[in-house]
């Protein structure tokens, strides 16, 4: 069973038949089998069969085939399930009296040219693959399930043509299932780079009648395994999102450490140099980009959590339907729904809670840099204002000097009046001041009044501007 996501159409009922045909042809061509049924690419509901078999007027649309040279029979049953495809391919050895034995060495014939090996480079949206191998042993059921562990491993070695089982995925779990033993290989957390053979199940049973129980619920099995792969794939994807977000948190902590060492020391000058301002602006831009990517990773984690939660519900619902059809519990499949799927959701929720602190660190770093720049800008504005005031005072002083020079220059002609100039400390100082002295004193008096009035007007203007600036801030 191979499952892969498909793009959603506006009606969510259109299938990509070219992709489906290619998947089957890659496998069936190795057996010399050709699909003769018609195909349908849309229906009124998002769940529909993709084949149109003229020999089947109603019900499930599948195609039966035979491989006489290998004494094999089988059928294909492709489905469109919501936003995914489930490709069900069943091969079996028909029971014939005296010829119902299948040798271990012949298992390799079930995987010609490694057609059941998962793709080395998975296509976009690939969810996973499960191989279920059912084996009937005409022996008494062993008391210990471990007694057949080596036999199960040898079966997979023969199927994949391996000299030893070292490259096989490790035995993940085994349990009793429908009166027999079910051995599961492959950790749902492992990528194809770790486990290149996918999800492997081998069911060993000892009573022919128990196989009839599986037949009653078999048609629901592809959908159950589809949800299994969706849950597992979403969790594996979440590990990539986790690593990316965690790396961003580590880099952000380093940026905060450097920021504290370089710009938040008590001995730091009041104003920053131009190159320091440029460095802070560059760091701020980088943190803003990091914040955007960080938010995207958290969104991806949240999406993975929601995907697992939805498919977990679907998994349990499908499993309950299968148990009703089988009329007995399917404990082997229930373990995944009650343990791993729950643990995956808890893990991602814990990751999201942890990364909330990372969001706080990013916000702190961005706010710190903006605060430094604002404080520096305020300090620069204050110093510039002081410089402007000093310049204005110098201009006023220069203006007074120029005015004084102008006054003296305008009255200097009176120095040369015929009336001699006398001073108060002289014995003959005269009975009235010299015209030059009178004009000079009068000019100074008017200049002082003009200077005082100008000073008062400038002060009033500064106060009005200061009050207006404060009102603007409020």
C-alpha cells in the first residue's frame, strides 16, 4: 500500500490518474501484468474508487489478475481518500491440495527488480509504504512469540534478497493478533535514510479460519494504514521544523549575548558611533528576518500537531469499524493509536510551549536594539539642541558687538566738535557732558533695552515650542 498526498481541487474530487497509473505500472510491469479496466478521475464525494471494471457492476471497483508462471494471483484496488491516494496491491498463492506450500527461497519472486522497495528519492507528498506479509504455518502455535522472531526476519531477508538482516529495520514491536503473531519492523519516527524499506508487517497464523476474520475487515485496512502514514510523516516533518526553530533560538541567544556585551555595559558612552549605529541597524534587520522565519516554523509545528490530531481521530474511527467487522479487538493496530499517536501530539505541544520562550527572546532582542537607537537619537537631539542654543548665544553676542561698533562709529564724529571734551575727574570738567558722551550713553541705553526685549522674545518662543513638542508626544 502506497499513499501520497495530492493537490486539492476546488471540489476535492479530481484525481491525478497519470500519477496513479505510473505507480501501478512501475510495479505490475515487473510481473508482466497490465491493467485492463477503465479509470475515473472524479466523483461526487472525495472518497471514491479509481477503477471502472466492466465485470463489476456495483460495489468495490478492483481488477483481478493471474501470474501463472509463478503460481500467483492478485488484485489491484486504487482509491481516492480525501486528499490522498491509497494504492492497494494484493498478491497471494492460491490454495491447491498438495500444492499449497510456498518455499522461503521463492519469496524473492514476490519482489522482482526490487519493485516493492520504497523510492530512493520520494516524490513530493510521498507519505509512505506498508508491506503486509501473511504466512500460514501448519504447526502448533509456539508458546513464546519470540520463537518465531528469527523466522520473520528470514522472510524479509528472502523478499529483499539480503544476505543478512543487518540492513533491515529493527524489530519494533510484536504482539498477538487474531490468534497468531504479528511482527512489526520499522520505527514510525525513522526517515527513509534510516529505514530504506518502509513499514513492514508480517502476520504468522496457525489456523486457516483466522484468515477469514482478516478478510472481513481487509477492505478498511488501506485507509487505516493511510492514517498511520499521515501521522508518522507529520511527526517526522515536525522534527525538521523543531531543529530549524531550535537553531534560530540558539543564534538569537548568541545575538543577545553580544548585544549585552557591546552596548548594554554601564561604561558604554552616551552616544553611539556611526559604525555602531550601522551595526545595530544590520542586526535589527537580521533579527526581523529571523523572527519571520521563526514564526513560520512555529506555524508548521502547529500545522503538524493539528494534522496528527485529525488523522489520529480518523485512525481510531476506522479501527473501530474494522473491529466491528472482525467481531473481535485488533490490539496490534490499537497500540499505535493509543500510544505513538498520543505521544507525538504531546511532544509537539511541548515543543510549542518551549519555543514560546524563543519568541520572547526575539522580541526582547528587537526591542532592545530599537530602545538603544531611540535613546541614542534622543541624546543626539539633545546635544544638537544645546549646540544650537550655544550658536544662538554666540550670534547674539556677535550682534551686540556689531551693534556697539556701529553705535561708536555713528557717534565718533562728535569727538571732533569744537567744544573740548572734559572728564569728571578733571578740575575743569565743564558744566555739561560732551555731546559724544551723551550720544554714546544714550545709544548704549537703547541697545540694552533692545537686547533685553530680544532675549525675552526668544525665551518665550522656546517655551512655546517646548510645550508644543510635549503635547505632540502625549
